[in-house]
C-alpha cells in the first residue's frame, strides 16, 4: 500500500516539473518564432494591421526577396549587404582564429614539453593577464587603435590581436598536452624531428578535438560580435559584418518590419544549424573554453 | 638519487644539462613570449593610453593635441547626474545576471529529475545563448513593438514599451527581460555537469534520514555546486557591469541625445561610448571606463584570492 502511494506522489511531481520545463521552453522559443512568423507576412498585411499578426493570411517570401533585391548595397554595387556581411564575417573570423589557435597551441606545447628557464614565471604572468578585466576598455581602446595604430576603418583591430593567441586557450591546451606521453615525442626526436615538426605532425593531430572545441567557442564569439565592428567598420559598406549589416538594415528598411525580421532570422540560422549538428562539441567548446577550471 | 649533484665524469658526460640556453630553450622562449607580446601591444598599451587620456583634453582623437587639463574630466564626470544615473542603470541590469543564475540553477535541478524529454529540453535551452546581441535585441524590440508587438497583443494595449512616456522604466525592464532570456543558457549547461558529479548516494542517504526535496536541495545540492555558483556569479556580475550591446541596441541614442527615452538605457560603458564618440570627449570617456575598470577589478579580487588559495598552477 505504501509503495503505491509513494509512486503516485512522484508521478504528480513529474508532471509539474515537465509543465514548468515546457513553459520555460515556450518562453525561450516565443521570441524566435515571433520573428520567424513575422518574416513571412506580406508587406500590405503588415502595414494595414495594428496589432501582432499571429498567423499570416498569406505566407509570403516577399520579405526575404526584398532583403536581397531592395538592399541598397545590392542596388548600387550588386551584392546584398547581408550576403556580403556573412562572407566578411567568415574571413574576418576564421583566419585570425586559426592563426591564434596555432600560436596558442605552440605556446601550450612549449610550456608543457620544452625545457625553458623561467617558463613557470612567464606562465604565471600569462595567467595573471587573464585576471585583468579588460571589457571596460572596449570603447576607449578606439583611441589607441585609431590614433596610435591608424587602424580605424579596417578590420585589423578585430583580426590582428587574436592572431597572437589567447591566455585561456593556452591554459586549456596546455592541460591537454600535458597528458600526451613524452615517449611519443622522444621517439620523434630520435627520428630527427625538430620542435616545429613535432608540434605540427604529432601534437596538433592529437589535440584536434581540443582545437575544434576552442575554434567553436571563438567562432561563435566572433560571429556574434557587434562592438568592435561597430566601432571600426561603421561607414564602410564593403567591410560590413553580418551583425553590422542586420543593424544597418533596421534603418534602411525602417517601414518594412517584416524584412528586418527576415534579416534577424537569416543571421541566426547558420549558428543554430551548426549547433544542431554538433551540440556536444558546441557546449564543450563554449563551457570549457570559457571556464578556467 | 635526489639532490645529488651530477659529477662530470666520462661515464656521465652530459654537456647539455649544464648549458641553460639550448636551442630548444631559446625557440621555446620566443614561442611563449609571442602571446604576451600580443597582450602588451593590444591590451597593455591601450590601457596606458586610456589612463593618460583621463588627465588630458584633446582635439577629437588627435593625440598630438593632448594637453594636461587639471582634472577637468574628473570634475565633469563626478558632478554629472548622468554619470550617477548610469551607475544605477548598470547595477540594475547587472542584477539581471543574478536572476539569470537563479533561473539556471532552478532549471538545472528540474532537468536532473528523470522527466521525459530532459535531454531535448537541455539541447533547446542553450539556443538563446548562441544568438547574437543584435538578434536578441531585434526579437525583443519586435515583441515590445507598439503596433505589432506580441506583448501588446496579449495585454490588449498599444504601449510603446521602449519609449514609454507614462513609465520610462519599462525600457530598462525590457532590456532586463532580454538579458534573463538569453543568459541562463550558459548557467544551465555549467550546472548540468556540476550536478552530474553529485553522487546519488548522498541523496539516498538523506532520504533515509527523512529529508524532503527542499532539505536535499539546500543541504546537498547547493553546497555541492558551490564552485559553479561562485564562478557563474563572478562572470555574471562582471559581464553585467559591462552591459553595452543590449543597451545600445535596445535603447539607441534618441534625438534628445539620450540613451533611450530619458536615458533609461544608459549603462556605464554606453555613457563612455556617448562621451567618446558623440561628444568627442575621450578624456571623459576614459574616466568613466577607468571607474568601471576599477569596479570590475575590485569584484575580481575575492576570486583571485580564492583561486590562489584553492588551486595550484
């Protein structure tokens, strides 16, 4: 008798928990669906309605079409700004991230496997740099990049610094490399391999999962980045990034909210698709890449 | 044998161990210095330049016109009501991070109950976190829209929530809402791995002792995930203090030159942006930034202490 009662009580709790989780899911999905649904409303209906359109009376791709064909950049130079923004975002991020990972990995290898006098002190300094919260300098760094380096109006402020590697990446990869057996490296040395060869032919392949996780973390950050492109690339129509393009479209399509919605949808889709295919890797990259242990 | 000095004898002839700076050491040194050099050039120097700029006036961004201005920027900022307002708005929006942490913890605990679909829920719960600030701002602006917004449709009203003459605070709450929509995803994932590590035997033992769900939560779960909570609290508050994108995107500079209606979106970093790029007063912008820097550094100290006490390199 007692077991039956306890079983019943648990079941109700399960239902309540499920309901709460479902409600939370609805809360999370509603903003995305709102924008998605509105992107399929045709302009006439959008303009003539005075409240939220729950379901378009006619589903139309006009918003998406206008996004490309009525785009100012498309009309003047033949490329829709959102497409150019996407392409720019790709090369402005993939290149520095790959270079940065190579440099960070090399440093991690040096810290964990090479004999360097004073490397512990230097590592301590490297670690210390992680402790300094530099986010507050995001805006005023503009003065340095503009007036000291002269990089305003170029994508260099977003690309060059990342090519020098990052402390968190070094920290993470160093832990990874320390678990690599010294015997493999010793064997390679006997075969005459130098530091560079050992890094490229042995360590990099072994650490590919770690590199991929770090890449995803960095790429998501770069893809979504708004502050630096806003500071350094505003005003340039050829160097626009995806996020910047979406913001600019809010002005050029001010009376076409369905087009602005379509832009927001398109901007989100690539990351969401990548996420759906690789959630485990994604989550590992974001959480382990961010946490310093 | 440990501590025994190596004797230079023909049998144990190891010249390399006596020479400190081998080729490997030199190359290694260069390799590990590269990131630090990058840090110096791209983080260190800007820090120095901005520090100096606090004490100067200049023509726009022309460094050659820099002149010592007798703390004028400090006087300007510390007697500025907008500055103090921005501190308030910043603290307000930073508290959204704390709410997000509570939500993340609550949801994670619920996900641990063996309920149908937990796995799918977890996967979906992370999606808001990977949306960009631009997308998030756009979604919430659209929900808050006066004419076509979902919120007005649900309430039967036509309020312009982001520019509300009757209650300007709704703008700040709207940004707050956008933050608590997006932020918990990270915490949920972090708490999930922390909760998995808690041995179920602890809970079973507690059940035998007659503990109810709340007791178990307070006395087992909470202490077990304390490191994660501490980490999330720290990173959350830090990022909350530096709120910029959410504010700039949802409360764009108005015709009255305010950060949203009545400056209700004016965070510290946003104010630094307005001073630096709209007023061309980089000196004032640097004062605000360094104020924020010191506050964030202060928040970091207890973490530093805990880290050096608890962990080793």
